[in-house]
């Protein structure tokens, strides 16, 4: 009956469901060939689902994996299907016979000996197309890797060098883009891919860099830590090259340099020794190449901080469709923070090796990024590192000054104006970190507020509560800082748990400082009606507001302060004014005609000064002086 129903049923989901039920149920071990062919054709003829880039081929995969499916039919169908369909059939749900056939068909279609070219990005090979499919069976995955084109070819000794270099750059970009796409599609195969790339040096470097730089949020935590640790090992080679090259620059011969660093060279791997030896050749001992070698360690952290380690050091910059990827990270926040600290630790060595740019003709701004990462991620910054950081900033400012009239584009590809703006932003962030290094907060360091000698209430008002509290704790006993923190409540009165009186209690003379701040409010606070009004409300909201303090408040702001009901004057103000003016109609009339105002200099008239003048009939006082 089921067979007849299939023969007579129209094409549709009901028919597909019936075929799937039969092939996975009563006909799971034996089925007629025409039924298998019907299942395959039904799957191919089904209308594609919206938003699906490829058909997942579930029904065809079951039919072609069936024990009764003839090898010849399976092979014939695979020859005729597209690469996208081949990838869909090569998913891990496929049966053993189908997987073997997919692997064989992939090998048959693939051309051997291809090297990467930019054209292979627009007209990809079968292996590239198959590797764009998610959930591939491990055998299909490895077979596709083996069928990929090789990396950019080496110079054959005959081709024009400039022509080859141009072609090689384009091929290298294509190689990088190809692996970026594969790694994004094959997130579940990162570890086997890394094992495969270890046997293919041309792929190993780019695969590892992409795991760190392009999609670290999709990398399994243990693997991410392994790849990061492996990458940091290259820094030691850069340090050794820096020291050996500088010794030659400063007067040693290559032989003498080898002797001085004999122990370090002996402890290095053969690959590292070969790398250093290349720069000890006579032709590498002068000019640009030696300058580059002398900067090797600093250049390593500069490039890593800007590219490879960018998202590990700044997870907030990882975004998708404008939204942070914070929930996508497989690695914990603690692991990412720990990796940032490891990077900052090696950056400390790079900072000790940093030298001013000797070529003042072409000033370059490049070391602020990794310096910022060092200061943010290192739990404690030694004094000598802070001093060296100031020199880096000083040299950067010199470069910015020399480039003040620069136009066009910088070496990084950004406009000179944009690069200068970014550099100034980093300097503004770095200098507080140098003057007020922040200890490690839970998870990662977040902010630093700078030298308390120069900080103002507005910056304190912008700080998060935990940052503000930590800052006040670090500078315990600094009454001037406490006073600025009190004033910051006028700009940001609401805090989740920190109160005005919490901060006031930190001052050595709390009541006296309230009098002093209010007496000199125009000089210490300044600003417009909102700040004055906020300060008056803070003072009046405290459990006690003595008359000597109340009379120092700006008159207009005090009178406009609300009481328990929105349309009533604050009771303390009303009581004080009533007592001061008493039953004298003349005093009330003079006070009503006083020069106090909502804005301008007259807004700073103190309540007590105006009441005294109204009662005594004397001339109105001048407003308190400004800053």
C-alpha cells in the first residue's frame, strides 16, 4: 500500500516524509532501486527553503547511503551533482559507502598541482566549494583539504623579480582569504585542521593567525590557549634578533656578536638560529634591513597588537552587525583576560627594548596600540616601565607635530588626519594609565582616571561607580580629590550604591569642607543652573543643613529647591527666609526686588548676603568672583 501511495502521490512534503519514513523504517535494510531513485529525485526537485544557501540533501543522503543502493547508481549520481550538492551529501550523517563515494568523486574532480591565484576566489575549485559546507564528515573534510590548491609559488630564478613580487602579493592575499572562509565554515574542525596544517607549512602560519585574529570567539578554549602560546613563542626569536643586530650596529662584527650571544643561540632552535643568521650576512649589516632587524621585538608586538591579538586584547571591538560578540565567545572572560596579561608581559620586554625612531624625516606613529595594551592588561606596571612609556608618548607627539601638515594617506591605509586623531585619543588614554596605574579588576582592567593633582569633578562624574571607588581608595587621604568627588555629584547625582555622604566621610574635615565648597561654589563648580540647582538639592537633602551652610547657597537655586511636594519651597529654606525677614514689609519688598536671577553672574548671589542687605537696607553685594 505504501509503495502504491508513493507511485500515485504528488510531489510535496507529504511524499518526502513518507519516503523518509519507509527508508529509515520498514525498508531500512532492503528497498527497490526505483524507490531509492524516486527519493533522490524528489529531494532534488523540492522547492528550496527560504534563506537556505544550499539544500541539505537529507532524503538523497539517506537513499544514497542505503545498503540496497547500487554502487554504480551512487557513483553516476555523484558525477552529475553540483559541488554544493556534493558537500551536502558529504555531511557526517552520511553512510560509510556514500562517504567513500563522495571522497572518490572529489578526488576525481580535483586538479592536482594547482597553486593559489586570485582567480580561484571567484571560480573556486571543487574542494573549496565543498569546504564551504558545514558539518562535513571527517573523511570528506580531510580529502577536501588534500585537494586544495597549494600556497603561493616561490621565485623560479628566471621571472622578473618585480613582476613576481606583484603576482606573489596578489596570490598571498588570495591564500589568506581562502583560509579565512574555510575557518569560518569549519568551526567544528579547527583542531583537526590545525593538525593537518602542521604538515603543510604554507598553510600553518595563516591558519594559526586566523584562529587568533579573525574568529577567536569561535575557537574552543583549550585550543585558543594553545594557539596563543604557540604564537608568543615567536617573540623570543624577535628579541634575540634585536639584541644581536643592535650589537652589530653598535660596533661588533658578526663573529663577535655570535660570541657575545653564544648561550642564547645555543638554547634557540635550529629554525631560530637560521633566522638570526640570515641577518648576520654582510649585505644585511647596513641600511634599512639592519634598522628593521634592530626593531624586530618592538615590531612583533606592534603588529600582533594591531592585527593578530587585536580582539583578544580588546574583546569589545569584536562585533557582528554592529552588536558586540560578547555572548559568542567560547572562551571565558577570565581566559581572555589571562591571555591579555601574557601578551602584556612580553610587551614589557619590548618596551625595555624600545628606541626613539632615528629617521626624523619620515616620522611614523605606530607604538601607542601595544603600549596601551601593556598598561591595561598588566596587573602592576613597574616605575621604569612608566618612565619608558612617557618617552614613547613624547616621541609620538614629536612625530605628530612633524606631521601636523600631512595630507593624503599613511602607511596603514588610513588618512593622516584619521591616524593623528586616533593617536591623540590613545595618548589621552595612556597618560592617565601612566600617572595612575589601575590594579587588576575582576575579569580585566577597565579604566584609569589619571593624576589626582589634575583631575576635575567632570571626569569623576563620567567614571563608573566601581572605578570611582577604586580610585578614591588608591588615593586615600587626598582631601582635594575628595572635594572634587563631592562636586561631581552635582553633575551626576545618581549612583547605584555610592552616596554623597559616603564620599564626605572620607574627608578629614567634612563639615568645614561643605562650608568652604559652598562659599566658593562659583569658583569650584561653575557651570549653569542645573549644576547650581543640583548642589542646592544635595545640601538640602542631607539629614542636617545648618543655617550657616544654608545661607551660603545660591539664592535662586535655594528658593527653587522643592520640598516634599513639587510645588512647595523646601521647608528649611522657607523657615530660614521667614525668620530672617520677620514682620518687616520693607525687608520683604526689598528681598523680592533683589538682583538674584536664574542665570548669569547674578545667579551666584548667596542667599544670606541678599537677606542681610534686604533687612539692613544696604546696597546689594556684588556676585562672588568667578574662577
